[in-house]
């Protein structure tokens, strides 16, 4: 036999009748067992304070017990942006930027623009869909082609404060000497001597972030003893405002990469069974040509403005 259940509105009606009638009379009047009326009376305080839907049949909803403590608190934590320990507040970031620019001009006052360099790395993938794309209203903006794990390459970019761009160092996947590092110390030493060193004609200053191999003792030694220049390490966690390439060059460079990706024709692979899957060699060649073209599209004015903004040049 199925057990009868009653809405909270019925329970409240019975409690109201109990003010003037006995429990037996209320049970007969409403056609409810006397024991049920007695149990409603015992819960009268909870029922009278209930502010939910009166059509419910339970004060507390059924189902499983909560497996996570304090779900509203967890929801607040996950929905709010939580700053990391390394992220600086904007006021502190501005203060660090001002102090860095002041110290830089005091220490390197007599260095001309053709003697101030900035080196930085960035990653790129074979598939570089744009951040925004035109789509027919009401239609899908999904890009139909692409790979979930696309081939990756690291680009080492160097620019001079007068707008001059140096040759690129492009690093691709190989047999890693140090697992987990895209730029190995051996590559960095080679870049300093063979690429940066060939472009330094007189004592210069080179701005670099605090990446491990950038500010190693060996890097300082190569810069001072072999290249006759100064290595200026940027303040930690402040490259977004103190590093010229991050301030105004990386964004247009990445934008150029995405634009060039859109105009590229689809490659045909060597495999007859799957002609639309290009080989790794074909992908590498496409990425090389794309990054060289994107770097060529960055103008000297963009570089000069980035240095002026990062170094507080009026």
C-alpha cells in the first residue's frame, strides 16, 4: 500500500485548526490519521517558518546527502578570479615600472637607441586559429579543420630600440637534453655568440627577463667578457610593463601569425590514403616561412614605440 503524502499547505491548515479544535476533530474533518496530525503539530515551528513553495511535501528536499561541504562557498571560489601569488596589483606594478625606468636611465644614460636590445621567447603552433572570426548570424563560427595537439615551435625574438630587428632563433622538437625546457642552455649560449654577438658593434645593454638560462652566471660572463655588454635583468613578475617586446611587439606579431594562417592553402601530404595529413617536414617548413613573414610585418615604428613605453621615454 502506498503511503499517503501531504503538501505543506495542508499541514499549515491543520495547525491553524488545532488552535480551536482537538487533534481528533481535525483528523476527522480533514480525513487524515490522528497520528499524522500529531506529528504535524510537533513540527509546527519548522512548518510555520518555512518560506519555500507550499506545494512541497517536505521541509527539506530529498536526495543524497551533500558530498562537498559548503557548496555556495565553493561556487564563490570557483566563479571568482583568484590572483596568483606572483601577480602584482596594478598600483604596485606601476610603482615597479617607474622605479625600473628611473634606474635604467640613471645607469645607462649614455647608451644610444642602437645599443639597447631586448630578447624574449614565445611559442607558436602549426594551427593558429584567430581569436575572433566573422560568421553568418545564427550560424556556427567553428573552424572545421585543425588538430588537437598541433606541432609547436619556440621563437626567440630580438629587437633594438631604434627599430632594428635581429635574425630569429627557431627551436623545434628534437631529442631533449633537458626535459621540459624549450630553450636549452646550449642553444642560448649559441644564440648569444652567433646571433646577438654578430649584431653588437659597440658596448650595449640587453634587457632580459628572469628565465633561468637568461640570468645564469654563464650568460653574464658571455655578455661581459665576450660581447663587452651589460645584461639588464628585468624586475620579476613585471615583464608586462617593463619588457618592450611584451609591451607592444608580441601582440602584433601573434596577430600577424594568425592572419597568415588564414591565408595559407591546405597542404597535401605524401600519404595517398590520407592526403590531408601533411608530414612533419612539411609542417616545419610552413611554420618557418610563417614566422619569418610575421616578423617581417612588424614595423620599426611599432618597435620604437614599445621601447619608449616600456622605458618611459618622453
